[in-house]
């Protein structure tokens, strides 16, 4: 994935790169018939979150933030 991104004018940040890496793995496993379901948690959420490329999820769950996320 990194080698393919080298032709881009700007490399993504770490979280976006790891998200791309995860999607690449999920697609590869899905094509091989080794992936039935993928659970994807958003990063920071919002308009510019890199997980927004999933346009029509089958299921969406929304939870509240736990206390360890307040600092």
C-alpha cells in the first residue's frame, strides 16, 4: 500500500494510512472468501474522518463516550 501511495503528491497521516491498510486487507480477504463481516470503528468522527469512505453500512451502532475519553 505504501509503495502505491508513493506516486501521490502528499502522503496520508498515520491514522489514514493505517485505515487504508486495513481496508486493503479487508478487500483482499473478502475477495478470497475469508471475510464475512468487518467491524469498523470511526477515528475522531466528523466530516473528514477517513472511515467515511464506507457510504452505506449494513448496520450502524452509536454509543456514548466512556470516562477514559474525557482527558
